[in-house]
C-alpha cells in the first residue's frame, strides 16, 4: 500500500504523479510499468508494446558520486537509442531519463520485443570512474516502460523538474559540512571564522615549523577539503561545553576499550583519550571571633548546642536538650534513632555534641562496621568545644582514637568478601569501596571517606581528626575575641599529618623526593632547623658572575645570585612553615663548588624530583663554610620566583561572615591575615586552603591525556588542542602537561619527544578573531578534495 502520508511521495518522479491521477479516457493513452533487471544485467521486454519509451532512474538518491548507465541491444550489441544515461551528483531517486526508444511499425504503432544489456559505472567527484558489479545493477537503478504517445508527452512535460530538484539538492548539500566542497566549504568556514590554511605544522630538529600544502608535483595548493572539513567539524554545529560533549568529540560512541570513533579518528588516532576529573579539593576552616564583649560568642555557641547539634549520649542533660526542641513527631523519631545508633558504635565524652551531618556520617561508619561484623566501639575523645581551635568550635569535626591496624585489616578483608547486607545504602557503599591495608592507609581513609567523612587526618599518634567537610589539616590560629577597631592577627596552617609544625606540601614533597633520591643512588641531604636555616642564610657567600658554582646552578635551571644579602632579608620574612632548607650532601656540594659538569646533571635531577612531587620553588646558595644549601618553597621565593611549577603549591583565601553586628574585614590572600571590626559583634572568619598534590587536578581543572604507549603526531596534537580549547566550559582549565611531555612524537621515530617550552604551545588556533570588514579571499584554485 503506498504511503499516502508522505509529504513528497513522488519526489522527482513527476510523470508518475501525472500517470496516477489520469482518468478515462486519458489513462488508456498513457501506460507505465516497471521492468526488471536480472543478475546478469539483462532487461527483457518480452511482449509487443505500443509506442514504447524505456526510461531509467537511480533506485536511491545519489550523493557526491554520479552514476552512468550504458545499454546495448541483443543480439548484435547495437547501442540503445540514447546510448548512455549520466546522472549527475545529487540526483534524486525517480529522476527518470530516456534510455531507449524502440522503432515502431508506422501503421500499427507497435514495437517488437527487445532485450538490453546494461552496464553501470560510478563517477567520483574528481572524475575518476569505477565499474559496478553486474549483480548489483538491479539494486542501483530502476527501469520503467512508458507506452502511448500521450504517455511520452506527459513524460516530456515533466522532465525538466528532475534538473530543478537535483540542483536544489546540490545547493542544500553545499550548505552541509559533510558534503560541501571547494568554495562552498570556504563559505562555511567564513561563517565560523575558520579560514582554509595554506600550510601545515611539521617538526624539524625539535622545532615546530610550517610547511605548505603541495600536490603530487610539489606545487603549492590550498588545504585539501577533507582536512579543512575535519577542522570545521569542531565548530559546526554549536557545541555545548559539557563532559559528555567533550567525550563524544574526543572519543565518539563505544565502550572504553573500543577504538576511537571521535573527531580525531579521521586523523588516524586509534586509542581513546582519557579525561581525568579527579580533583584535589579546597580545605575549609571556620573560626569565630567576637569584638567587644565575648558574651556574644559564648551565647551563640550555647544556642548552637541547644538548637542544632546532636547530643548522642543517653543522659539527663542530653535528653533534656532534645526534648526541649520544637520538632515534628517524625523528625524527633529520626533524631532519636540516630542517637541510639551512634551509641551502638561509639563511646563519647560527657555532654558531647556533633553537627548533624557529622553525626550522620559517623553513624554510617558505625552501621557499616556492624554490618561487616565489627561490634567493638570506637572512642570519640573530643567533639564540639567552644574553647578549642577552629576544628572544634562549631562541632564540625571530632577526634577519635585511631583504629587498630588489625581492625582496619579485618575491615578490608570483610569488604573484599562482604556478607549479605540487607540495608541497601550500606550494601551500595560496601560495593563501591576500594579497601587498602593498614600499612598503606593507617587512618582507614578508604573506609571513612566512603561513609561520608571527607577528612581523616592524623593529628598525632593518638588522635585521628574526622569531619564531613574537607578540612584535612587546615586550622586557623588566633584570638577568639578582640577590641573594636583593633587588629587581630589570624594564621592559617595547612598542617602535615602527624606534624603540626610543617606544611603538608613541604612535608610530603620532601619525604617523597628523599625516598626517590636515595633509591636512585643519591646520598641523603641534611634538613636544617629553622634556627640553622637562618644561620645558613646569613652565611651566604657572594660570587663573581663566572664563578664555577653559579655555572652549575645555571645548567641545572636554578637562580644564580651574585649578591645574596638582599635576598636573605626577604627569606627571613617568609612564613617559616612554607619553606624548608636542606644542605646538599658533602660530595655533591664539593662538586658544585668546583664546577664539575656532572654536578649540574645531579642537581638538575634532584630539582626535577622536587618539581614532580609538587614543590613550587628552589633557591640555591653557597655559604662561607663551603656548604651548598637549597631553600625549598611551597610558594614563590625571592630571587627565584615559582621556578619548579607553573604556579605556587599552596594558597589561602579569606572570607568573613557577620553573625552579629556589621562584621569585620580581613586581608583576603595569604597564610596570615589581619581582622578588624568597627563595631561590636560576632564574625565567622572562613579560610579556603589549597595544597597541590601530584596526580590530582586543581579545582576547576581537568586533565586530558593519551594511554601509555600512544603517541600523537603534530597534526593530531594540533587538532586535539583546538578541540580542548573549543569544548571547554568558561572558568575551567585543561591540564595537558602529561600529554605535552610524553604523548607527542615529533620526528616519527616511535618515541615520545617532550615538547620544549618554545614548542609546547605552538599550535594554530583554527578559529580566528573576527574583524569588521574582513573578507575571506576566494579559493585560488580548483580543489580536488584530496
């Protein structure tokens, strides 16, 4: 049954529409029927026909490839009346053209039976031809026999519409990126401000250079259509900058182990690119400070304890606090269930109180432990404490006795082979956990984090601080009360686990570097105390510009100070927890001082380890007692800046939230700030702290890389960088450091070539800035689409 709902049912077959709507007696003068073509390319009309005309059309609409139909008569292989029928690209299905007009008897107007042998040829856009298999002819064309003079007349009247519709399809195709070519493609490029390029990137002796596009004879030609179209695909259609859209553009559909099917696949990239969004979060700390009378702070803390915090113990004071709260029956029952569940898993100090979300996370820890077969209580040693530092003032964190190593290992074993757990939430949590041994993770962070405690920080050997907030080791030190219009100094410290005097970046970076340095055969250095560091700085020796030690420092990529005295004064003013000073081992120091060339290699290797482990800067100095000291910083150092990284390794941002009164003001940046308030009241001072950790992305940043063993060519690298630049949300950065260091093969030898600083960002942005009155020049020569 014909599809009568199709809006353009007849398409190019206008004569078919006419024939279908003829009524008697006209219908008798115009007859049409389909003629079959067999698997050998033969089309036979076995009966006598009246004023016949055999026409042929493509069975399906053509694209950029044309079609040629040739026919000969049997027997004798005489050409058909019209010889060869050629269908230009973009011809529609049903666009019939004459193929054979048989000779008819002049008296009775009939033609004898006849047989045609057909051959088909495809015509590519560049004019090259290729034969189509005989057994495929029936699938490629359709034949119709029109009978009657009136039928021939109707066909002739409608024949021009084929050309009009074909031209319309071609014009529409030239507006589509996939089918546009030549000047039409340039017009598409002009719309999105992406011009056709006259050259391409190539590598020459480690440098990226431009080479012109050339034809087979070496003559310069414009950029080929296929390459230009691939670049334009980044900008048409408009792409929303989302993770899903980026993954679709880079990798296309398919599983993680499937070949690349994204935009880069057209350039020969087989591996799927990796997008890493694992973020190193900000740490947060909150400190309450009152101005004028401190009663406003103590009253506020009493209010928080009475109205908001959870008191888990079953004793008169705690029960009285909860009974006094105006809660719905359902909410009261929920709170009582939470309190009872906490008591099943933890021992609490007298009148302990916890923030509701912290209490829920601890309860999840306890229920999960019980479900895994651990019934022993963990001990909470400190909860909310208004007299303590920022970790405890609002009940946002609590101290636990660290779990025993045997308990953690038993938890890991139970998670690896969990029992049946009826609680759906707990079952889902356990299935998502990645257990670790107590030797690898002595705090059990793998377990606590999964249960909702983002912070599991070892304060010392007997204290484990936990919080549902990302507090980590961040703490604010400073007064809880100050006078109106007086300055109060506050200090933020991002403490290392188990060592409250050291910054986490300095502590972890030095420890990791020392382990790697000694494991590779290096001799351990000597860490200097704060007093010894100051003494060493003040003993720094001046040098002539050509001094051997300075030559070694330059070769290692470090600063070469000839007059260190002004820098020493600045070093002494730095926050001591953000810098560390080490003395190089004696043998290496002697080699540096005497200018032995191998010393530069050793020093460069050491500095490279510092950089790889997240440290931001290093400043070398020699002393009058013939030592070589390195000042290592998590921030930029005077005389050196941030010379091991692209940015500092730690940072702090301060905010104030007025709770009573007009609030106060703080200096927003730095580990130390000064708080002042012009009125009496209470202010919550909030600090966000950041400590860079190797392997994790900074906030508002993601990492793009290729799998190990996959290398990109220069054109692939350029295309990838443009893709990342186009599909990038506002305010988000993409880290391509690993890609630039180990993912590009400049010379085609199969080995990664770390891009030098001069070449690392040498790629051409495809999209150019628009300028008023800019006219894109026409294509200078016919493009072959090669």
